[in-house]
C-alpha cells in the first residue's frame, strides 16, 4: 500500500495525467523544446511495474452503469447538478426553506436525546481508506478488496441538545471521512422527515476508520483503485438514511438532562496511546496531547452519554473486516466501565499526524491491542469525567459558514503556488490546486525534502507537484467549496475543520482563536474530520517541509493557515448576542447522484436458511464458540445474532452484559464472517450458491456461567421474493476454565514453628487469541493469575491434616499465607489439590501439585 496513501492523491494525480496536464520533470529539464504549458511531474506509466495504478480499462464494472458515476456535462439523464432543471441543482431552489430552524425561544433547562442506528455497511462492499487494497472478492466491490466480515457492527451515534434557545446535534460516524455531499443530503433527509432544518445545528464527525464502507465519493471507474472504489448510488442513499435514522431518533428521545465539559492537557506524555507518525515535524515527535470530555447525565444524575475527543488515526487494520478501529475500542472499553447502558462517542480531533501505538501489546492481535489502548484512554477520560459537575442550565451555539475555495480566495498572488518550466523559465500558477507536492526533492533548484532534517524546505516553483488542470475543472466540484464551523458549550469553544487536521495547525488554531476571542486556551480545542473533507490540513511551515501529508493536500501551503483565520473570525460570532447571517455567496454544496445505479439483485440461496454447524455441548471459559448458518446474499441479508441465556425460569432471554447492554454481535466480543460457496472467483455473480455465515465468540475469563444459545435473524431470497428467517442454535454450557496451573509451591521457615506458604498461579496460553487477558504477557505464553485464593492442604504424618488459605498477594505477584504448626514434632507436607485454586471468577486448576515437606 506504499505509505498507506489515501485515495484522493492517486485520484487527482490520475485526473491530471489523463488530461495531459503533467509531463515528466526529467524531460522538462532535459528537453529545451518542452511546451510551457507542461507541468513537471512523473509521466503516466504503462503498468509495467507494481504500482497498482490500474491504467488498463478492464474495470469489471459490476453495476452495468457504463461509468455513469463519472461527473459529466449533462448529456444524459442523470441528476449530476451541472444544470438547473432538477431538484438538486444548486440553483437556489433550497428545499430547506420549507423547514423550520429549531430554537429561538427563552432559555429552558437542558434536554438531551441519544440514539444509535446501524451504519449502512453491507458485507461484500468495498472497504475505504487504503489505495490498492486487495482481499475478498464480491460483486458489491468494484476493484478494491471487500468486507468479508466485521470485527464490530458499525453504528451511527447521535446526541441532540436543546435548551429552548438553540439546538445542537452531534453525530459520530465510522467512516474514513464525511463529505459535503453526505452532509448536505443528511440535512435534506432530516428536513423531509421532520420539518426541522439543521443548518448551523449539525456537527458530523468522522471516526476516520480505514476499514469502513467505501464507494460514497464520485469517482470514475478508472480511479476505483485509489482508496474509495467507484461511486455507487445505493451506498450514498444507505449512508444518508442511516445517519438520518440516528439523528431523528435522538431528537425524538429528548428528555431532561444535565451537562458539563472539560479539557485535559498532556494526557499521553509517554506515547502509551498514540505517537507522532510524521517525521517531518519540527520539533520532532510533536503531537496533539489534549483530551476533551463532555458529560451528559439524565435529570436523576444517571449517566446518559460521554463525548471523548482525542487524536488517533484509525489504521490498526487494513484487512478484509469492517471495524470502527481505534476510536471504536475507546468507546467499547469505556462503556464497559459503567454498570448501565451509557453511550460513549469518540470524536477525532487532529489525527492527521497521529497514529495509534501499534506496539502497545506483547505479541497481541490487533484487536487486543485496541483493548489496551481503549483502557488507557478510558483511565484518563474517566478521571476527567468524574471531576465534572453537570448542570441543567447550559448555553450553547453553533455557527457555520460556507466558503468558496480557490487561489484568489485563499490569498495566492500571481507567481505563488505554481511551477516554473526549467526549460523556458516561464511561471505557471496551479490554477485549480495541485497534489503530490513534497514527495521528492529537486536539489538543482534548492527544493529539498528530507524527513530527518527540519531545516530543509521546498521551493515554490520547483515542488514537483501534479497540477489539477483546467480541463478537469468539472471533476473538482467537491473541493471548490467547503464549510467551517465553531461551537461554544458553556465555557468551551470547539473549532471544526473539514479535513485531516494536523497537530501543529491545531495548536495554531487554538492559540489564534484564544487570542482573537480573549479566551483561555485551556477552553479551546480543534476538531478535524468535521462536516467535509479537504485532505490534510497543515501550517505553511510544516507543509513546506514536504512529506506524505503535504503530498496529500490540494490547495497548497497557505490553505491551512487561511482556514484557521477564517474559523477564528467565525468563532467571534459565538460571543455576540446577534444571530448573524452567514451567507457568503459561496456556492451551495455540490450534489451528485446517479439514479441509473440500483442495488444488485439478490442471489438465490441453494438451500433454505438453517444452522450448518451447531455449537458443542460444553465450553470452558477462553474457548471460542462457533455457529455457522446458511443465510442470504449480502445485499439483502444483514444477519444479526443475539446471544441468549437460560434464566431461572428455564426460559431463554437475551443475555445482559455487565454494562447493561443486550449481548449481540454489535461490539468487540464477537467476529462475523461470510463465506460464499462457491466463491465469486470460481463462480461469478449472479448464481445460486450457499451463502454461509459464521459467528465466533471468544469467551473470556469472566463470562457468566450458564446455558446459552444463539438466535440468528436475517433475510434471504427464495428465488422470487425476500423471506425473513429466524434460527436458533442448540444450547451450550459455559463452565469454569480448569486449565489454571500452580507453580513455585514453597514453605519458608519464619521461626517459632511458623511458615510462609506461597505459590503462583498461571492461565494457560491462548495462541491466536483476539481478546486481552493480560497487557504484560503474550497470549502465546502463560499469564499470571492475579486474583482469588489457593487452599493448601497440610498433610500431617500420624496426625490430623489441616488447611491454610493463601489469598492473592499483589506485592509478590502470587499467593501467600502463614501456617503455624500446632502438631509439633510430626512431619508436615504441603500440597495443592485439584480445584484448590480459584480466581475471582471460580476458574481453577484441574491438576494438583505437591506435596513438599516442611
């Protein structure tokens, strides 16, 4: 995946090359006859190397849409908004005019509502975030690897706050980013469903997982390999619907509430959670080390929701499974810290140059590493949460402004941000931006890019960028306008940026806003990945340093600082009593749709839904329980599993987790797989085949004992219509783990017939485990038992046998107790019988140890 390039780099590079807007920099230097209109940069190649650039046209177009996903000039019947004859044409026929903006009344006690909906993410859809990604083949993926399963069920979370004066809706979504297109469509959808206009009331923050659904950005088929695959209208429609589902439900759930928020500085000074992944930064290892927590309680003081803002890239995984990745596990682990259902929202701040600590575990699977990172964040966040005192009197406001993007708007003068043809000396402005700047040095002209030397810098004119030429103007619509926003909640100011905010620019945004507003910077924080995506956002200094982040930006070295200035100006409105008019004359959101694209027809199943592999009758804790079933095609079947447990009345009911939630396939406790037979390589779509699904549940040390079963529901195509199914597995028993071992049994003579009896206990290795048992020990090795007690049998020759209880001793990391001989003169031996050791969950040792004389 070569530096894990995000898709738009290759996208715009390819666009520029196809338009013959770039020539080889080498030929520009060597050929005195080079045309002045050429751009220095690598030539398009002929696929004679392993670059995954897909220069051929064998696109295996599964949608039969003849590439209608390519934005055109309205020579067909699509709704691409290049004209003014439709309902989504950006020509001021704003349907939101018929919807009312909430708020405007007197200040009232706070009301809050929370809701969760499943994100539209069918198994088999291409995964978004990495260019050149390969893997599972499925007709819902055009070229990139598809999702073969899920580590967790992706969900949208929405929080609505209303105080009579105003309303604010906060949404976090497990996508690689949010686009202006999706944002605008969601506002329209909520308006259509409810009559409520959420303009300047809605904040959508993307978690930036690189393993979420793709195909939601208008990309032509030839650029499908660049990171988000080819545009597919059913995906956009599904994403919009699932986002609106959560928003509408959260507004319907409004109830009396209380709120408080706070910020912590330097919450990860030792890089135990994240690290600076960008070596070009000066000073080295600079990162955003701030943590934001917003606490929302019900009127009775019970917790309702917690919003946690931090910077951590979602790049733990790059395989074939959906996952909310690093921020998702922050949520899951924090939610487990409560004894009732509390929704935790993990929001991205400035993760553009900040990666998760991949090495946090000792040979642990990535999922277990995420548990470790989640625990470390939760530990810090819950301290801040507990220090907050929520109140029902809350004032908040969001301001947003649409701004046009271009050279003049950003402030480039002629002769800035461009390239010089070295053969002729003629300057050419990058009229519509440029990508791939800072990827290579050009020492002959002083343009130096050195990852390990912060003193180096690029030289304007010789940056070896790819220009987005005028011929491609129509394809750049998503990046010619954007939205900036700011929010004030009581004393905290949140600055919202439309892209991959990096740490230096986040610092500058906070400092400039605090100075401009006369506000304490400890109450100002910047969030990226909000409401739109404009690539990586950097300061001019770090941009000119070059490197990957620089190469993955469009509007050059002034753009980041310009956004900071515009956002700071906008934030001033948060401190005025007026409700300012933020119409700027900038174009409205660019709306693209392709009604010619419809969801694939479902394939028929070769058999009716049924359980294929039943669970065994009994499992010890730490075992993995598996159930396989025949279900339906993934465009139709979104198979769901509920874990049921037999209750005291001998009836089965959904198992309730310790955090108060029903045990489903939603979070990190289970893994779901899809295995079509034959696969789509051996038997291409469409065909009749077995649609085999699997759920794996790796049980842990503390799973409640009892009798369980799986209930599976879904939908399949019987050849003529969709039919729902409901399957139940055979029951199975979860029993204590018997594989604990006892070592180091010893008796230390303390004098006066007293002895310190001690031993250690160990859990057996669990090779291949996805779950976390002990942070400090590899799952391939035994890990220590750190709770419970051991009952040691004292065998007295010629006397009465006795026992001594050894509680866990944290100081020694083992078990220890004092035994004083009362039968003096007789031989004593100590042993640990079978099942004499028990951890706090009653797991024990089937094998005994000893005796030893003392």
